[in-house]
C-alpha cells in the first residue's frame, strides 16, 4: 500500500497545483464548456427573457404585489450573487489567479462588478430620491401624524418658480477637442407673485381606509397651475421677461419651471399607533441593510402585500386679479454666487421654501402693527400746516389771476414793463438785498436772501416776475 503524503509536506509549486487537479475545480474552471465558455454570456442574456416571461405569466394583473421594478431588482441581485460566489470559489477554493488567463474567471469578476454597480445605483436612487419602497420605509407616520400632515398640505400655499442658468463652454486648445467643458457663470430663480389660491384636492379619509389594514401606503402627486387664462398669460409674461433680463449674461441660457408645495412628501406610510398592529419588519434600518446586502426584494414584496395603497393628487390653483397690486410684479430675485462651477445662494426667500405670497402677507401684518402710532401723529401735523400756509402766503394768493402777462426783465438794471391791473408791484413782496442786510431782518413771506462777501457793493435783487420759475 502506498503512503498518502500530507499536502503540507509537498513543495510549494506542487501544493499550489494540487487543488487544480481536483475534479470539482477542473469542472468549475470551464464548466465543462472548454472553448465554448462564451455560451454563459448567452445564458445570462436569456435570463432577461425568462424573468420577463415569469412576470407576464404570473404577476401581470392589477393589485399584484410584484411589479416590473421588483423583477429588475431580482435579476440584478441574483446575477450578482451567482457570479460573485462563482468567482469567490475559483479565487480562494481553486486558487485561480488572473494570470492564469482563465476566461470564465475573468468573466465572472467583470459581470459581478457590473451587477454590483447596477444594484448600488438603484439603491442610491431609491434612498436619495425615494424611488419604489424606499420612500415608504423612510417616511413613516402614525395615523394622527398623517392626518395632521394632510391638514398642513391643505393650508400650504403653492409656489410656481422659474429658474435660469447661464453658461458657456471652455475648449482646451492643447487637446483640440470639440466637446468643451461646461462652465456655469450665473444662476437665479424667482417665484411668481399671485393674489389668491384655492385647493381642489380630494384628501383621503385615513381612519376609514385603515379599518381593515393598519398600514396605508399614501402616494401623492403635485399639480400647481394658473386658475384662469388671464393668470396664465401673466405667468407667461413673467417667465419671458425674466429670461430676457438674463439672456445676455453669457453665451447660453437654460430655464427651468418647477412647482412646489412646502413640506410635501411624495410617499408616506400611515401606520397604526396601537402596539402589536405594526409588524416588526416595517423598519427603515432593516430595509437599508437588506438593500446593501443586495437581497431587499423579498421585503419589498412583503410590504406591498401587507399594506393598502392609496394614491391621489394635491391640486392647487392660483389666481391673479386684473385690478390687483401684483400686476407686473417680478418678485424677489434669488441669485447664486458661482465660483468654480459651483454656487451658493446669497439672496433668498425662506430656506424652507416659504412662498412670496406668505412673506408678503407677513410683511403687511407687521407693517399694520407698526404704523397705527404714526397715523396718530399725522392729524397733529395736518393741523399745523393750514396755519403756516395762511400766515406765510396771503399776498401770493392775490398775485395770481387767471391770466399771466408777459414780462421782459433784462438784467443790468434795465427798466421793467409795468404789469397789468391786479398785479401789485414786485417790490412790495420781495425787498432788495441791500435793505434786508442793512436792517438784519428776514424778508416777509419766508424769503431769505444770501449775502455775498466777495462783492464790495451788494447786488440788487431783481424784481419779482411771476412768469419765471
């Protein structure tokens, strides 16, 4: 009988090649396909058709908990785990290296990386943009909190915003590339100012919906639009004027129109506040953990099957009155300091997105609280003005008949034509500067001449002429 030699006693080169001599490793390296290893790529593509056929054959009906997005996630997650496990076995079980030029080993690593990136992109979009079930798990409210949220949405004023972005392209002359780098030089947005708005939304009755199922998945869309043709025309003028004001700031300009309702969440989960009615798996941390492990598809389907979905639209219409004070109002601009192709807001409205209409109402209320004291002071001033006017200007009121004569008043002491009847001599109202300074008294009627010390002899003041300003 031969003696079985311990692998640890073998030379290093022989020990490294020992696992490759195993029948399992020899099969895993090429899956028995030899030079036809590319068939696995065809099989991978065929699974797309297989998953599509499964969904259309079993789940293509209304109210199904399995959606097309679920099948897409399942395809990426399952493909990643299959190719990753296969690559891991070849790498650490059969000690296959990239230098061995094994085509399936390299293919497994590339496909595992591609499906990993695809799953990560979907998870990032789901967590940041609340796509799919991520929005429901991220925004959970008790039934009372959800009812209060609906009341807040009913009272929130809509915002219709226009944003412009000015930019140009910088070309690198050294590389002679036609496609240049886009450089943003200016950003600004403004909100359209209106007079009133109404809410035409059909808000759900959450207590009645949650009688049978304690979990309600609420999804809402936002519609903000002008309520009539006049308001729509005024908004179009507002948008065009705003764009024209900034059109020549740079070579190109882009405009973006957005509708906002402050505090709006596109997806929320209204759950019961009673203990024991909410399942343990309705947990945001658990969902994100399974999403990172590329196996969140079962939890997504479970949430769809155990919750009741309700979808509605938050519809708000705003109006601008033809005789209102906001006709032609271009709003308050919000500019962005652009440095290094990134910007920071330097002039803005409320950071939470409070619309201009609410800010204008708050300013009006604040002014009404400040001005009553000033309004009490004005009557006293009005009582003083009539006495001063009557005392200072009695003669002037007699000097202005309906028709004014044409007077010629040359300078240098030339004679002046005699006025018509009804005009008193000018010297009676405005004495000469010489007489005023000799007596050191003010002239009547509020007139105060100015003395010029540079002249040896005081200049005689010209006679009054009512035709001159």
